[in-house]
């Protein structure tokens, strides 16, 4: 009986982690086939975190990156620490019931609205950088582009109400995780890989640099634009799916 | 080996449940025999298999009362690994029993022995013996994932045999197998029993049980409701056990005076036909009318996945309204490929598929769903909703119907498939057999002109098959057609009028069950087998157009 | 193709080599450190049976990266004092190109080292080598299981797509593709979670819970020379790190 208490000794956990790693890769490929502008390549990690907690979640993220590199994506390995953190954060949020609770719909709308406004603010700040690379004050940006903020705010609120709905807490948790992920992966990309990953997002980095920023800031800016959105979507997909699971499956994992 | 399994007032209740899954079971399983456990879906067969193997109460938490002894050990107080030298379990889904850690079949078969730390030469010897016992020595170096379903099951059984347990438990082993593999499994289990193993098999496949089992236990709602030899049980307790097709045919023939009313037979090979000289042909219900305008036309369709592997070599076929068609063929003959051409999931390399005269290759497959709905074999690939009602509503909603229409269709599908009592329950919280009905109801709700079912009866108990048949009747009564792709030839003969055989990518037979010539019967037998009545006709060289032949091929004989 | 000397090395030797080369490429002061290590990384497995697949993959992986680097650091990274070349209306910063070439060399050193290990070592042998040195068995299980289940899961995704399209799912316009996410991911995840129980039961039946040390049927060949080699490599890495951190090298 006691061997079930150590997460790595329980065959259920082991199988789940293995399947979750495969899920990461397969769902990531599915999203490419569907031609959607997100990665969604940590669904499995977030799921394990939500069901089994931070240790299992972190381990799943770490091993998932190891598997990625074993499949030939050699440059996935240094990001293992990012995947680990995502799994740990998903686990912490999971232990606090984020994935099992419904938020009131206005929370979903508010999250959507805030997210889009913040995103626009972020992008506009960088695009309006001064000649010497310094960033203008937020207040100036808001005043100068009030109409744009109004529109994005409305789009965000409506989108949040419709798409996020009652998953507001999960969405918020995802955004936070995405920000942390961007913060941790920026130095890795900047110093280890010279600021590039060979994918389409390099264009974004290039445009931030063109507006006068250095590599680290540009890479972080790119991450801050894509990672929170990607993780918000991942967390919400996991939230939706956990609420679609039969009771006996949830009970099986609750007992771990 | 002389291992017995003894149950004494055994009861088990799963944690958080209010009803016993097994209640007060007392039985002694005789060693060196095949004992079958039958009963409706949800009766507790799988629970009993798991408890014998040692999975309770650690793996499946719950309350155990009474005792159970397996080879003089208690699986309740022992863990699964401690019971491995005495008993192992093989379930129906072979692919889920592959460990995933081993890269060759030989390694997989010896994996348990490796983990137990046995010496290398002992492991090698036992693996060789097990591979030979299951006739898969030639697959030793293959990847476990590169095998067919039947081969994977043999590998899993070999892995169990390598542990040399005297007791072998099987939970619905025939569910995923085609008829030749089903027969081969029976022969294998018989030889294992002869070598001294005690075999316990939970099954829905009653004809298989009738042929191969030495003793039968009938479970219903966790209780033992009948026991005895197969003929005894099927004879005395047909309501509780269900009736194998062989028994149904035999009863019908006895009723018609074609067979002497003797004691029941074990297999149809034992049938002795004594038809009266003035035998009248049966009155068979009028067949579907001749096709006026076909709904679906397949014209000279060729298809190849890659240029050098042609699969379909010129298929010509029409499907009219209200038809019931059995689509038969060996694995690899092209049935599944043809099925996917019906709704445009695959497009022909040359040739055209028309629905209501429109070439469906121009439309996305999703748009063809309102004309052709397919229920695929693995329902896990389809189910994702939180309630059965939502699951069924998904199709109509995706079609863009009004809320009222969606509701109407959902209610109709629930009623037709007998799911009204579980409408608000999660699809995975009901028994597996009913889950297949959920998948069928979900596709039926599309109310498409043609409904195709891929292996709809695999793993279904008799009650669920009856429900399925009811749903098929409802569909065709409304002028829609049903295509059954199935290995269950008796089911096909009982409930479809038309039979289409695909051989080497071509239509080899396109006829009604009643009108099959002797040559066609032979061809069918060579390719996939025959329903029981037709098999008897072929064996006794009786023409299907004679009164005796008509009786043998009467679909009512199998119902 | 015949296995070369590199292929026959113990997995951990190869792994230590890849790590040493990668760390050396990043830590040694530019310019020659990165370029030399890149050369070492590419040249060492020259006689390997896997050299063509390896070089082909390398090329495919790093050409897009080289391109991006060229643009980002060449065109956009003003480095006063290094001069520039004019290409039409774009100015190429020589300093940026210099930095880009160093970055590329480092990335290639890291990537080709790992690639050489991956292509010349089967996963089960690599996992066994690590397990013999103390990696928990359960991690070995997770890694190997994930690798082998992957093709199976991909097939399932395809089957799910078929089954749901047969129910009316459309994936043409963007809104329909977004709505298709849950009907496609849902069955995959739910199906996998239901499967977990049966697979765990199978693992139990394979004596997963055994406390005995497992019997390995395949012995991985090691040699004293390699053992010494690995120790030397670790000492080298340690030395490099200390040298860099203490400021002896700038």
C-alpha cells in the first residue's frame, strides 16, 4: 500500500505521465494540421499537473522535453526547465482547485478584456519606441491610441465572455503561467540561441529589434505576446476536458 | 498442475458505490477445464476476473466479504505480483496490454521474468517455450506495435504463459477478433487446458462458449443465477444466459419438424436433418422493393493509398432506400477502405461516388454526414461529451439545426436505442455495451439517408444486440438504409437482406441471402465463413431454393 | 553501413562527449572556442554508420536558424566600430555577422553533439545505460513508453478525425477549426485516461512492483579507457567553468 504514496512507484501515475508526454507532441501536431496560430504543446503537462500535482507535473514537462530531443529536436533540451516550471505551476493551480471550479462569466469576460488591452499596450509600447531605444510612458501610449484600446477592450471582453465563459480562473492561471514561461525562456533563447529559434516567431523578434530594443528584451517581448495566449488556451482546454471526464476517472486520480 | 479456484460467499463492493458488484458467490472451479462466465453487460464478469487475479482491494479499492482461494492462495491478501506464479489475466484490448517498454516481441514476452530477476538462461528458455506454445516464434524480433490484433493477443497470452501460472483468466478475449482468430483461440485454450491449466473465460460470444467451454457460470447483477455444462445452461436457463445462434437454429428446425426433438447438441456439426417429405417453404417477410432511384452510386471506383498498393480495383455498387446490406470481406480485402468512400473520407483515384446524383468528392466529408453517417468500431474515438444527451446532440447541432429539431432528434434517438434512463449520465459511466449504443444513437441522430455500422456487435451482450436491431428496424422503416460491416455472419443473416462480398478490391458477390448459389456459398465460406443455416446447407449440399434450403436460410431461424 | 568506432562507444561516453563539446562551445572565449568545438562536434562521428542521416538532419535544422540569425543580428544589430557592407538599401553589420557566426557555431555544436548521440544509440540501450548508473526504473519506463505509444496515438488522432467528420465535423474555415478543437482533443484525452487503468493493470502483470534488481539480457560494452575518458571530460568541464567564472578568461 505504501508504495502508492510515492508518485513514481504507482503504475497509474507512470502510465499517465507517459501518455501525457505523447499527448503533448500529438496535440501540438494536430494544431499545426488545423493551421491554428498557437502551439498547444503542453496539454499533457498541464493535465498531469492538474490531476497529480506539482511534482508529477514538473517531471512530465521535463521528460517531455527529453523525449522531444530524443526525437531529433536537439534544441528542445535547454527549454526543459521552462516545461518543468509550467508543469509545476499547473500542479499548484490544480491543487488549489482551479481546474475544477467555474468562474462567474464576468470573470471570463474581464480576463479576456484585460488580456487584450495589456497585449495591445505591450505591442504599441514597443512599436512606438524612441530613437534611442527607450520606451515611452504607458499613459502617453494610452492617450495617444485611445480608440485602439477601446476597440481591443471590447473585442477582448466579448471574446472572453463567449470563449472563456466560466473558465476564467483557469484562463487567468494560464496567462500567469505564460508570463513566467516567457520570462524564463527569454534568456535561454537570447544567450544560448542568439535570439532565434528558426521558426516564424523570429519575425516578431526582428521587428521588435528593428524598433531599437536589444536581443533579450525583443525575445521577451515576442514571448510575452505568444506565450500567455498559448498557455491561457492550454489551461482552458484542460479545464474544459477535466469537466468532461467521468467521475470514476477523476476519483481514480484523486486517490493518488 | 492441478489448481482450483474456490469462491465462498464472495462479495465485493467498489468504493463509493452503494450496490455490491459481486454478491454471495459460492462456486468451485474445476481444475484443468475451461470454465466460462457469461451474463449481461455490467453483471460483474470483469470484476470477478479482476478479483481472481489479485487486483482487489489494492488496485480496485472496495469492500470484500467472504473468501476466495486460487491454487491455495488468497488473492485478497496477496498483491498482484505475489499471485503471478498462480494466476494471470488477459483482457480483450490486446494493444492496451503491451507494456510499451520493450522493443521486440521476445523481450515483451520475457519482460515480467526480467523484472522478477530470474536468471537469463531461464528467461530465454521460457520465452522460447511460450512463443512456440502460441505459434508466434517467427515474430520474435518484431516490434510489438507492428503486429495485427490477433498476433498482439497471442503475444500477450505468451507473456502470461512465460510466468507458468496454472490458472489463466481471460476477460472477453474474442471481442476484437475475426472468426478464424476466434476459432484459433478456442483451439489454443483447449490445448492449454489439456496440458493442465485451469482456464476461466468471461465471454459474450455464446456460440464460442457452447463449442469450447466445459462448464458455464451465469452472472446477473453480481449474483450466480445458473451453472452447469453449456448445453444444460442454454437449455434450462435461456432467459438468463441468452441463446447461442446454434441453439436458435436447432430450436427452429425442431419446431418445423426438420430435426428430431432430441437433447440439445453441442455444435451444429452434430445436426441430423430429417425433413418431412411434404415440407413447405417458409413464409419470409417481403424483401425491400427493387431500387427505383438509388441513393448512393459507386461507379467504377479505384483506390490506392500509394501507386503500388491498389486496394479497390473497380467497385460498382448501388444502395437504394430502405435497404439492409451486409458488407463482408477478409481483413485487407478493402471493406474499410470502401466504407470510407461512402462519405468522402477517402476520394477515389478514379471513378465517382454519387449521393443523390451529386459527386461527393467535391464536398468536405463533414458535409456528407447528413447523407451518410458512419459509426466506427472504436467508440472511444467518438465520445467526448459530459452526458449522453450532449453526445447525441453534437451531430444535429453541428448540422446547424434549430434547437427544437435537435431536441426532437435527441429524444427519438434516446428512445430508439433504449438510453432514456441514462440520458443525463456520462457515457463512460455506463457499461461498455451500452456505450456502443450511445455512439450509434449519436450518429443516428443525424438521420442520414444511409447509416453504416462498422462491427456494431463486437463485445455486445444479447440485450444490447436486441436494442441495436430495434434501432436498425426503426431506421429502415423510415426509408433509410443500413450497411453492416461485420464479422458476425449470423447477425448479418438474421437482420440484413442483401449481402455484398468484397474480394481483392472487387465486388465478388452482390445478392440476397436467400438467392445465394452453391458456388457463391462456397466462395463466401472460403473468404469469411457462413451463417449457421447456410453452412449446414452447404455441408449437406442442399440448394437454397428448395423448401429445406429456404428453411435453413430463413432469417427468422436465427432470431 | 558498418558501425564506426563512435557508434560502438558506451552510451554514457557519447553523452559525456556531447555535453562537454556543447559546454566548451559556449564557455570558451570567442572566437576560436565556438568554431573549434563546432568542428569537433561535426567531425567526431565522421565514420559513423549514421553520418548521412545526421548531416542531412543537421542541414535541415540549422539552415532556417542560420537565416534568422543572419537577418536578426546581421541586419538589425547595430555594432559601432565594426564597419558595414551595403547591400542595396540594406546595411549589413559586420559586427552583427561576426556575432551571428559565433552563435551559429555554438548552436551547431550543441545540436550536432546531441544528434550524434541520438542517431547512434537506440533508446532502450540509452535508457538501460542510465538506469545502470542510477536513473530510477520508473523514469526509464516513462521515457520508453512515451516513445512507443507516440505512433499509436498519432493513428488515434487520425481515427478521431475520421469518426468526428463522419458525424458532421467541418474543418475548413477558421471558426470551424477552432470549434473542432474540443471534439478532436476531447476523445483523445478521455480515451487515453480511460486507457491508463488497463495499461497500469498490464504493468502490474509484468511484475512492475518487483523489488528485485531486473535481469538485463543485453550487456552494454564498456571499457576502462572509456571510463577514464569520461572522467577526464567531466574534469575538463569543471575546469572550464571555474576558469570562466573566476575571470581568468574573459
